[in-house]
């Protein structure tokens, strides 16, 4: 909280926007993401006036209409960030397009990571025709919309609690011309979600530090066999390329819920590490109930 206050003071105590005066000298930060038409700087170089940096980032790419800076890490169960516009149009809403699929995003109100784009595609590539898929912690819907647009799923059910993310998710569904039969959106806490349906595949991109949520997800797994994609944050373990504690958590969680489990693979789920040697990873596991397997 203290850090966030300091960062905000830093931003708002700045002098009015100055003309860019450091011709021939690059102020562009080494780390920023482009989300739709917004450049989001994550690690501003405090050595230069922030608005000069914003101007130069915008000048580097004509498609960028807004330059914003993240002043505090994501926090809370909704994984929201403190984001401030430093140059360009005064807005944080945008439409991001990846693999031809649109996602409506509000950078200050919902979680969204461009760095998981390849992971979203990886999961789509595993899907078989006619699957029913449950996406828990669906956010503003990048994965749910991609599944509907890029695969032959029978339907996707997306569960999310943050009302702002739900609003973006509904706009994303409309932007991709998907109907409610193909993409059902449920605004609910995952812990309270109920349905009589079972699913062939369940995605669990849970927020950090809030529990495994395997006990919430597994009751909806097709007992004759289903895939789960369980996301974790971990350091590389001793096992060859594996992440030992994540594997064990999935195996134990399945056992506690009465499911057999075969961990098929564990992959890095994000292009870059999050913190020192910490990775977002995904455990892909096949789960089934012993007496109901096909
Ligand atoms: C790590 S983000 C993942 C979002 C999305 N899957 C994506 O990749 O863009 C976690 C999401 O879960 C939502 N969330 C957190 N706790 C929740 C809960 N108990 N029930 C439903 N959604 C929750 C947050 O609002 C956030 O959108």
C-alpha cells in the first residue's frame, strides 16, 4: 500500500507534459506490453520524466493510442492492477486481438496477460471436436472466446466473479459473434458454482494464493474421463523438467475428490518469468473415476 501511494505521488507530482527534448537518446523502457492499442509499461525507468517516456513509446508505433504505466503489482482476488495513463488518449479500455479473436479489456479493472497468448493457443490445439469445456476464473474471456472461435467445441461455460470482467466478457462474446448457447457466462464465485452438467475439459487459471480449487472443479469433471489444466506458480523442481510440488498438489487433490489422475505434462504457461525464477505453469492431467472409465 505504501509503495502504491509513493508511486501515485510520483506520477501526480510531475510537472505538466514537457516537449520531448532528448533527441537522439532513447528513453523507451525495455519492458512494456501492447494490449490492443495501449502500451502498458511495467517497469518505468525512474531516471527519465515518465511523460517523456510515454511520448517516445507512442512515437515508436503509430498503432499505439494510449501509453499507460502500472504503478503497483496486481492485487486482490480479482487480480486488478493500478494503472495510469501517461500519454495519448485518456482511457484504459481497449480491444485486444490475438489469433484473430477479440477480447475487450479494461486494464485497471480486469486481469489480462498478453504473455499467456501462446498458452491459450496451446490449450485450443488440444481440444477435440464436440467437447464441453468449463473455464473457471474466466476473466474478460480471452481463452473462452478462443476455444469457441478456434475449435469445434460443443459449448463453453465461463465462470467469473468480478462484475467488470463479466461486462468485458459479454462484450468479448458479442465482438466475436458468439451466442449464449455456445458461450454461457456465469457471474459467480467458483466456490458456489453449481450445474448438473459434466465437462470433458476444465481450465483452472486460479488466482495466486487462494487455494487449489480442485475440490470446486472436479465435481464437474466427466467421471468417465476428463482433462484438467491446473495453473500454478512454481520454481523448477528436481524432476527432469518437472515441477514436483505442483504435480503432487494435483495428484493429492484428485485423490481427495475420488478421482484417478495421470499427469500428462507440466509446461511453462507464460512467455516470461514472474519474479525471480518463478514461473506460471500448467499441469495437464487426465482424470477419471475408477469404476466409470471407458
Ligand atoms: C489469474 S486471473 C485469470 C483470468 C483469465 N483466465 C485470463 O487468463 O485472462 C483470475 C481470475 O479469477 C477471478 N476470480 C478470483 N477469485 C474468484 C472466485 N472465487 N470465483 C470466480 N472468479 C474468481 C478474478 O476476478 C480473475 O479474473
